[in-house]
């Protein structure tokens, strides 16, 4: 099994190939890896455009242009995970995580009662958003948004409202 490359080894390699070599390597990485491309798109452009693209990917999973949504939580989770790797700031990640919860709520409202695993995923997504909000001390900014998500669950079963309310109280202190 090969040994893992350390940061020091990478720095030594980059120094040995010089600025022109680093330039070529970055261009090669940009063309070969979607994550690198997304990283530079966010770093060099308005991050809201890239966030909108990722939101569209989540929405497509639940509400495609044709047919019924598949609502595969693994696919939506993958979109969020990919975005976390390239996101410029925590607020963009928070917005995408809460958007995922919002889309899941909309899916339930349009298609009726789903199942327990679906609602567990919804509650975990909501909790992930609340954790990030608390971690970055953004409760004031997101309080109304998080309360609105809870309001949308009052007709749901499976203890969804209670779980989300408990999460809200835990991270918003109310």
C-alpha cells in the first residue's frame, strides 16, 4: 500500500516544478476534476450562481421537469457533500442544507404522507442546518427561516414537528 502524501511533500514537489509547472498542474486539475472546477467557479465568481446550480440539482431529485421525483436522500446528500467541498463560506452551506429540508417539506405537501426514513432524513437535514447556524453564531439571521420550516410540518405525522421543534430549541435556546 502506498504511503500518503504529506503537505510538506506536496510543497517540495510544487517548489521543484516552479511557477510554470504549478500553473500547468492547476489547469490540468481544473480540466480533470469537477470539484476543482466548482471550487474556482465559486472562488472567482459570485457564489450565489453556484449555490443556485446546486439547489437546482436538489430540486431535480424531488421535482424533475418530467415525471415524478425519485426523492433519493442519498442523491440529495451527495449534492450537499459536493457543495461543502467547494463552498466559499458557511452561509452558502447553511442555505443549501436548509433548502434541502424545504424541498423535502414541499415534496410531502405535494405527494402526501411519506415514510419514517424520509422524515428521519428531513429531521437530520434540519438539525445539520441548525448546528451550522449555531456554530457560526447566525441564529438571529436564520431564526425566522427555521421557524417557518417547523410551521410547515404541523400536518405531518411521525413526530416530525416535535423533532424539529426540539432541534430548534436546542440550537436557538428557546
